[in-house]
C-alpha cells in the first residue's frame, strides 16, 4: 500500500531524472560530434584524427596558437602536397574541399532522414506544440526518429547550413521522454500523463541547448506546453537542471561555463540608449514578420510544387552548395554561427587584438561591410533553409541575424558618438568613455539577437530569461526586455502568428491556440453543425436530399437494429453520434464514438452467433427479455459515454472556446431545453476562429 | 477606431507601469522608514535625528566605525546622563528603552489597524490567493488598507517582533494594483480583468520585497494566482521589473545591489555535501509542518477564545514585551532579522574579524550556543506572532530560522571535518581546504533558509528562483533545489497544506485549491443537492415535510405567478434557481440568480402598476397577449441566463472539479436525459473535497 503509493509518486520523478540524464548526455555527444565534423571541412588532425581543431592544436603544444597557425592541423590541400597557402590553387582547393564536405554531409543527412525516419526533419517544435495540445502523431517521438535526428543533426549542423541545433534538441529531448515513459506504465499508457513527461522533456531540451534551465521551464510553459500544471513545472525544473548538470559534466566546449555565450564582464548602459534598443526591437519585429511571410510562402510553394517537393535531396544539395560557396568568402559566415555570435557579443578588450571589429582604423569599415553583407545573405538563405528535409532549428540563425544587425547599429552609434565627442565643445557631453563604459557594440548585438528571435518566435518572458541565462548576467535584462517588447508589439501588429504557429497552420494540424482572446458575439447555435439556417432551409424544401444529409445523425437508446446502425455508419462519416431517448424527443442520453460502435458491432457479430441484422441494440438500462420468436437483443450500454459535455444553444462562443482549450475537449453537444440540437467539434472551432481572424 | 484599439491594448501596460512605479516607491519608503525606526530603539542621531545609525555614523566621519563605536549616535541612557556603558544601571536603562520603544511601536501599529483598517493586519497572502481565485472581499484592497498597512508595517517591523515585511509587501502591491485599476474602466469595472492586474501586482510585490523580478513572476504564477494566462505573465514581468528598477533607484539600503543578501564570492560544494543538504531539507519539512500545526492550533484557540480574541491590543503588547525582553540578550536576535541573515549567509573572510562565528576558538562555541538558543526562541515566538493583529509576514522569520539551523549544521560538519583531518593518516582525504573551498557554513545557512521556507510555504520553483536572485548566484541552485525538494516531500507527507492554505481553511474562505489531483470514483449525482438518496426516502415517506424541502426548487418558464415566485424566494435560501419547461418534464431552459429575480420583481412592482400578485411571469419567448380580464403578464426572459453549465449525472467528480477550477464556475446543473436533477455549487465541491481528504 504505502510502498505502492510511494512508487506511484516517485515514478514521475525517476522518469524525468532518466530523461534529464539522457538528454544531457545526448546533447553533449551531439555538440562534440558537430564540432569535430564542422572542423573536418577545413582539415583533419594529423596524428589523432578524432580531435577537433582546437583540441588538436592544444594537444600539439604549439607555442602560440592562433586561428590558423597550427602545424598539427592538416589542411586538405596539404594532403595533396600543396603547401603555399597564398597561391590561388591552394585557396581554390580549400574552397572546393569546403564545399565538397558540406554537400557530402548534408546529403548524407537528408538521405538518412528520407530512408529511415521522415519525421526527423525540421525543427519539430510546431509538431511538439500540437502533440502537447493532445494531437497524436504516431512515430513522431519514436526511437528511430531519435537516432536519425541525432545523427542527422550532427551532419546538418556541421555542413555549415544556416540552421541551429537548438530546436531539434527539444524534439530529441521529447523523443527521450516518450521512450522512457514506456518504462513506467502509469505514463506510457496514458496519453495525458505522458504529456506531463513530454513537457518536462521540452524544458530539458532548451536547458541543454542553451544552458538555461529556468529559461527551459519557461519555454515549456510559454511556448511548448498547452496544459502546464504546477506539478509539471516542478518536475520540468528538476529535469532541466539534471540535464544541464550532465551537459556540464560532459563539458563539450572545454570550458567550465554552462552558459553558451558567457559574458564575464560588466556592460553598462545609459537610459538614453534605450532609444536605439527600442529601434532594434522595431527592426526585429519587422524582419521577423518578413521572414515568417517569406518562409511560409516558400514552404507553401515547396508543398505544392512537384519538382521541388518531390526532390528533397537535390534541394538540400543545391542549398548547401550555395551556402558553402558564398559563405566561404566572408569571415563572419565562414566560421560556425556560434563562434560568430560569441565574437559579436564580445566587447573590445583594452589590448589591440586581431579582431577587425575592434580596430578603429580601416579594418572596421571593411568589417562593417562584411557584416552588412552577412546579414543580407543570412536572411535570404535562412528563408530557403528552414524547411528543407534535414534536422534544422531556427534559434541560432535568428540570434545570428540579430547579433549582426545589433552590432551594425552598435558600431554606427559608437562612431556617431565618437564623432560628436571629437567636435570641439561637445566632449563634455560624455562623462563616460565610449566603447569602454557606455556605448558597447557587444551589448547592442545581444539586444539585437533578442529582438530578432522575439520577432520570429514571438516568445517573451522565456526569451528574456534565456538571453540572461545565455550570457550569465542580470545586467542586460532591461535592454533585452525593451527590445523584446517592441519586437513583439510590432511583430504582432504586422501578423499575429509566430513562425511555429504559421507552420502549424501551413501543415493543417488541429491546434487550438491557447493565447489570444476572442470576444466574439457569436453563440453556440450559430457555429454548431447542422447549422440552424440549413435546417430552416430544409423545412422549406424538403425534397433537397443533399441538404437533408446535413441533419444531425443520432442514435436512439433503443429501437434501432444492428442493420440500422450499420447503415448509419456507412452513410455518414462522423466520428461520433449523440444517443437520444427517441427521434421525437431528442433528449440526450450519452455519446458514442464511431470507433467504439464499430468495434462493438464487430465483436458481437463474431462472438454472439444469435445476434443478427434484425437484433435490436439497447443503450438503455432496461433491456426487455428477448421477445419469443424475435432476434436476441444486443446490450451496448457499457460502451456509451454517459458524461458528454453539453452547452446550451445560447452559450457564447467565447465560453465554448474556453471550454475546448482548458478542458481539452474534442467535441461538445449543443442542447436547447434538454434536446440535442447539434454538435461542435474541435475542427468547427478551428474553422470558426480562422474565419473570424480573416475577417 | 485604431486609436481606440491602441488605447485598449496599451491601457493594461500603462496600468502595470504605474503599479510598478508606485510599488517600487512604496517599498523604498517603507524600507527607509523601518530602518530608521528600528534604530530608534537604541538611540537617535545627535544633530540630525532623521538619520539612521549607519548613515549617522557615516556622515559624522568617525575614523573607525564599528558596531557600537560611533559618537554621533546618541544612546538613550546618554540623554539621562549615564555614560558608563559597562555599569549595570546603564545596561538596564538601555534594556528598558529597548523594550519601551518596541512596545510603543507595536501598540501604535495595532491601534492604527484596529481603528482605521482591520484588513491591514496579517500577511494578506491567504486573502490575496482567495481574491485571485474569484472571491470578493470588499475593502480588502482599498486605499485605507494600503495607508494603514504601510504605516503599520514600518512600526511593526521596527518593533523587533519576529515578523517580516515581505508578505505584506505583496498585499500592499495588490492594493496599489486595485487602486490604479480604477483609472482604467476596462480593468476597474471588470473583476476578471482586474485580477490580471492584481496578478501582476503580486509579482511586483515579491520583486520589491526580495529584489527578485523573475522570482516574483513565478511566485505569482505558482502561489498567488489562480488563472495566469501568458499575457498576464508578460505584464507581470514588466511590472516586477519596473518596481525593481525604481526600488534600486530609491536605493534604501545604500548599496547598489538589488539583491537583498548579495553574495559576491564563489561558494563551492562537493557532491558528498548533498547528504547534509538533504538532511536540512528533511529538517525544513518537519519544522515547517510543526510550525503550521502549532500556529493553526493557536490561531484557532485565539479565534474561539473571548479573552484572547477580544483583546488584540493586549496580546500584541504582551508578545512584543516578551520578544523584546528576551531577544535583547542574544546578539543574533537583538539585531534586525535581515542583518542576522546576512551575517549567517556570509563566509568567513581570511582576516580574523570580529565575527564570533568565524573564530575557531572559544567564541565559536559560545556563538553555537547562542544560535541554538536563538533557533528555539524564534520558533516558539513566531508561532505566537504570526496572526496577531499587526501587519506581519512570514518569509523573513522562516528564512531566519532556516539560516540559523543551516549555520548550526554547517558549523557541526565543519568541525567534524576538521577533527577528521586533524587525525593522523586522514588528512589526505581532503583535497580542499575546509572552510575556504569546500565546507562553507554560509552555504549551509542559505540551503537551510530555503528548506524551512519551503517547509512552511510549500513553494518550489519560485522559491529556488527567489533564493538564487536573493543571493545573485546560479552556483547554489543545485543545493537549494535538493533541500527544497526534500522539504516539500517530507512536508507534504506530514500534511498536505502549506501555511497559507491552512489559514484559508481556518478562515473558511471558499478557495478551490488548483493543485492536487482527485482521482475520485464518485459521479456528479452522488454529490449534487438534493441528493438521490433523500429523494428516494421522500418517495417512501411522503409526509415528512422537512425532507420535502430538500427537493430541487425550480421555476417554470411560464405559469408561475408573481406571488408563487415571491413565496418561493421566501421559503428557500438558495442563491439561484434552474428554470425548466414544466414541473413534469423538468427540461432545462436556463438559470436565474436570486439577486436578479428579486431586483426584477422589485422593479416591476414599482414601475409597472398593472403588474399584480396574480400576474404570470414568463421566462419563455412566446408571451401570450394579456388575457382579457386577467392580470398583465410580466416578461422576464432578458434576466434569464440562457447558458448555464450542465453536466450529466454520470459525469465523474474529477471532471466536475476540473470544470470548476479551470472555468471558474460558481455552480453547475446536473441533468439526466435532458431533465434537471440537481445542482452542485462551489460550496458542495469544497465540502466534498474536505470529506474525501479527511477520509
């Protein structure tokens, strides 16, 4: 008894513990793998091929290790005996190898996905949202999806495509959650219970993707989950924390920081700078909406076009080729997105270093041009990349675009201030040292990153918390928040939907958004099927058979024979039927699903030989003893759902939508004076909301 | 149009902006006031009486300022010309003044509360919880409550009673939210909308109380709010942040830290130390439950006892006298709770300072004894203090108890490790330097604080986040979390209710807990009134009039006269009646509240002279033209609620409770085959849950 209840209470915790452990380990392995493969594009470690460039150069004990100067790291042209690194042929060979590896990796990724697990492509967050709202997609969180997505993620992110590992990491964590939940029957066999584990898994996914356990919980709460009770929150936090600790233990980045872009210095800002930060927010909202619009257009085109939709492998190869060929020539796009972001977030140190962004001379203007070019290129290529059939996330590309835009604005503001300060008589305006104390381009990059990510995903609190955990400082909360707020307002003004909601709509998933408000003046009877107007029309032209079909199909609790039921099932395609006392009274008794009734009739036909087509089916309590001579009756009360949800015909749709959302209903019956009038399904609700929105 | 909708969308933001500004300013003023008045117990600043001791000594430019050595700070005995600080008379006078001021302040506080605003007493969090769940307490969030609670809070916290300012700060912030919401008709006139503002205010309250904006939002989500949509979350965050920034601007503590107990050094911990941390959690769970049990027992005794309950002023005076008289003799209880906690959280610096806790010699064992004594005293006195009629919170006393307990355990573990290390042959067990790198009593104090606070309030995620924002470091998240988890598990094992839920139950507020699960096998028809069994009994003994009254009182949609209605209202005390087609069919048409019907009848009697007692009231659409000779009919359809919530008699109570919780219902009608059988109100649900829990 006590032991049983203890196990019962503990099972959930043990399950999320396992999920956390596995998610942390998986993320570590993927990080290490992606790093190594990404470096493979330029060369290989001479004597220990399993090391990436950084570790290779570390272990080779070169006296001074800087970007390219490491003997142990064998560049590909060296293999072919070209050593003159300034010759055209050398550079050309390097370029060719770079492209070749990139295309090979991404092609391998798309092949894996296509052959073994078609669900492993994309970011997976739209689907996770639907699954957490109650939609079931068989196999979407299965072990094959997990394996292929892990491998594919390493390959695709190493190939240098403009995509991130972070979204797919959430999908992977949910796969882990799903797989482990089968170890605990309480969770594995109950979809609602399983979703609690999945919510916790999503939190763990973000936790390992960004090193942000609290941000992960808030992401799961704000973005991913539909129903998030407090118990789940606490478990999610535990799961996210375990995953984070494990990832730190694996230590894939060779540093002791859990945060991805650790900023271990103070960045001060003045109140006047909130104006450029708000401008960044504005920019983020616009560019985010633009991105969503363009990406959805392209995705729809891909869906409808046979040439494009039917040849995902060629598409991936072409995109990779273009990405690799072009990004090779820009130092900001050539390096991995993560190190680019780190560079943009960093402030300029006192010592003049090699960073072109910190040089106040000519190098800066070159870098400025490169940044501008990188921004445009990233924006365009990401539109075409997000949606190709490899595992690909959108967080890092968005953060990257935002960081570039922010840094550009930061450099501009910095230069303006310097120019003003240099003008005689204006130097006393500034009590702070520009670039050291007050105008810090690195901070602008951070704020820009938050703004664009906000514009694309429309996250709010979780975004701010993730950004602050990402950089490890509470100092930036106000600038980040201002930018996120403006980005959200502008973005929502242009178009209500974030990228995930837009993809959900594109794919036609039955997802009921739990956000917005719908103060409609419509009542239930205007939305239900069959519609009132049509019924009135019926009365006027009784001969119109097509219209008659739109009448409510009901089952009476007694009096219908097996044959009647079977023909009803054949003639209609509804998923369920209200059961009423009689066709005349239409008083509601219960509800029965098509599935249950089919199963029951099938079983009866098979196991009860005396049940024939003429047998009367009884859903009521009082079944008469079999009439002598007549066929045996069939008792079906136990498959009847005696507690269907009902609303009256005058119930406002606002309340009905609220019920669907909060109670997770699939259908509700509409009654008037105790009589069944019609039915409203989740599909009707979605249709209704779409119509209202487009008006 | 556009302007209107823009204002509509912006009003909420502007409202929470104001709330944040006001909450931050209020908190700053209260902090400064409480600080000054608290120091008043020992003396006054010689030339500038408005300065507290610290600022007085700073501004007097004493070369070396240490605890007591400041000439500008005039102790009370000096005023009476006693200067020999070691004489018995001096100490006695100091003691008398200390007690006198304390009693005077708390008496003033209780007088203010009793005369001007009785709602200003206590912490207010239980009531806020109820208000946010839909319960209306008139005047609880009014401006008088706000003013008196602010003043009373300064007085009561300065008097040295074992209470905190943090809980009442949440109440004050909610008052501010309520007051400001009246500036915006959209929020002021709609209770549901107003609750959104109140949720944000609660977050701001915690934000200013602890300097923890994220913790505030999570507190509002986890503990205070009942319904917390995402939009509210985002606004709460904004509100909490604004309040935090303003508080930082006011800078009441004279430091630039927003966090209350800033710990600006690394505290390392080893995995083996998770065992003592878990022990602290265990202790926290036990002591928390014990506290709740004792406090509730005492509160119930106070409620029922005339002597005690009728004389709140004497009670406060006695408690203050005892607290002041005893706590004066212990250095840890004499100083304010906040500085005691700060001292306990601090680690021992390298230089040997005056802190007795860091001395490895005799002073430590004396301090150990004092800590033990302080823990016992605090525990006992807080039981009697929480619930007296002054503004008083529970956060700081809980954190204080926990910090003492944690420090005691920390010192013990520290001494054991040192002893083991000193034993020959064991020194190589430790690679770290005890007290410097690994066993840090300050960390134990923090973990203990979280454990006890968790045991008392049963908060989880918000507690961990508050603790981490309180100390400003992510390092302690794992130890804190382990302790909180154990504390929660143990506490919930002993008794399910936290202190706030316990007080809600004690006061009999209609609060439907949104947490736990209730997998009951009961169905709606077993809970509804009138109960089935009684109906059956009725049929057997039709003469039993008392039983007959338990029949469902319904109104028919037509056919009842004004006289019938009025007698029905007189004979019953139900708050609402189902309206049915006829007494025979009992088919549901709608629902009408007693209030509405009374109002309608009253108005009709007054304004429509032709309506007489015999007039027939029609709730249906088709009202017959007035019968010639008969009295004029009365049309009441428009006061009828046409969309009452219904469930069938076979609906599991789990679903019904879910509906009440998530949809915020007040009652639900139970139907069977379209006929009304009975009604379930929120009270019935609460009664049912209580019975189930006590079984």
